C-alpha cells in the first residue's frame, strides 16, 4: 500500500509557538465576558492595587469613625475618647503610649503635643481634611479637564485653538503660586474652598490627554456610522467617544488626586493652605517643625499617613491603567504555557500537523472507511465515505 506524502508547508504558514499559546490563554481567560467584567477581573488580579484599595479604605474608615466628621457646628463624634481641639493632662511626658512588648495602645498611642492635645485625634482630623481635599480636587479637575479636552478634540479648528491657548496660559502659571495667593485669601473658609481653588487650576494635563484621545477616536468607523445615522454631536461625544476614552480619564484622575494631597500638604506646611482653627496633615507638620529634634513623633504619624495615602492612590491608578489598557497582557506561567501546548488550540486535543493542501486528516478518514467496508464493518460500498470525497481525494491504486 502506497504511503501518503509528508505534509508540505504552505506559503505564509507559521508553526505555532509561545506567542500563539499566550494568545490562546488570554482569549480563553476573557471568553464570554463583557467589557466591564474584563476590566474588573484584570483589576482584581493586580495585587498591588488590591492591597492599596483595602489600605486606603481602612484609612478612610479609621479617620472618619474615630473622631467623627465635623460640618460647621454639627459634630456627631466618634469612638475615640479624645477630640482634636481639646487639650488634656499630659501623660508619659507627651511620648506615645503605644507598646509592642507587651502590645498595648494606652491613652495616647501617637503621643501629645506641648499643650496636651492628643496627636491621634489631631492626625485623624488632618487625614479627614486631606482626604476631602483630594476627592474634591479630583472631581472638579476631572470634570473640567474632560469637558475642555473633549470639546477641543472633537470640534478642532478655531474651538481647539481658543481652548488650548487658554490651557497653555493656565499651565504657565505655577500651581504653588496660585495656591499660595488664593489659599492665603480663602484658606480661612476651610478645606472645601481650598480644594475648589486647586481643582480650578489642576485640570490642564488631563485636558490635553483627553484632547489627544478624542482626536484619534473621532476618525474611527463607529463615529462615522453614528453621523450617518443622524446622531447629534453631544450624543456622539458622550455616548460613543467618551466611553472609549474612560480608561485614560480614570487613570489620570487618580494621579491628580495623589498630586492634590501632596500640593495641599506643601501649601499647608508653608502656611498658605488650611488655616486655624482647622487643621490638615501638612499643617500638623508645619506647627510642630520646631520640635523635630525633641519630639520627632509629632512628624512620624502625619508623614506616615501622607505617604500611605499617596502610595495607595498611585498603586490604584497603576492597577486601573493595566485593567483598562488592552495592550497590557499578563504573562502566563510556564505551567500554563505547557498545558496550552499539550492540549492544543481547541483546548482538548493535541496539535495535529497539517497535511498537503490541508486534507491529510480527510484522506486518512477515506482510507479508514474503505477498509471498514471491505471487512464488513461498513456499508460495503466501494469508495464509500461519510464525507463523500471526490475522485481527487482517493489514494492512488497499486496496493501490494
């Protein structure tokens, strides 16, 4: 019996490799999932962002539940026994009463200042103010930057020129200078007013990024289809283009929030931020800078919370960037690659080598069906095949 010829590689054929295995693993991982489910799954796979999210949530709950929020004269109070604006008798020389061996908190775990205020309560109040400023600045800057960038990138022309030149003017003025001048004037009104001022000047970077995204997305086919369907410009911007740029907006909003808390800290340290009788983390450091060599714990705790909040926001932003960016691919493990190569592209059968013209498996099926027919196990019809092959599919005669 004449043996079949070995398979011949067709032009453009490429043997499966590591890249194909990685692609098959990635496709199987997201098969049947919506865009929101894919983003959520990728975000929860980012361990750094997940840990940072829980740490930030813990800080928020601790700050607002311990001493309680205060809105004007309304102050519900918290579970901590001391408040941030009332001095008590100094214990342990003002040093922290927290101890590891044996583990105990004591009455003043973060220590006390020179007048007897509990530093834990003061730091919690400062954390509340800093978090409030961070959220307000992030929200205002995101809204202004998104609207300006979207309108500029979508309409282009004279609208783009006017909005971008106005953006350039805001960029050329240092944020610290604007914050210092306006913060000195309106900082006495409280943290929300200072946050509003900072939000009005920190939107420029986001506006430029959104403009670039809109310049690219407005030339896509789905935008042309929406125009042909009669959709108005507002609907195209907010229903078609904006959802495709949401990844860039969310990631840069988190970075804006991290920058806002650091800028507020610097302004409060210089005396241009939150003014007395209120406080913030930067103001706590500014008030106690003369005691750095004698009572360093007055700097440790507010500085630790500033670093923790900024790092958490940055890690969360990094996780959101990986989740929204389709170009970010997770490298599979060696075990997953070996399993994908063993199972093959269909997930259940080993990879089979392609025959000449792609019909080797089909020809083998014809030979098998003929043998079964001659042995009485098949229909018995000469040349029978379930696939009904043509004459060209039959193997050559001359069986020995």
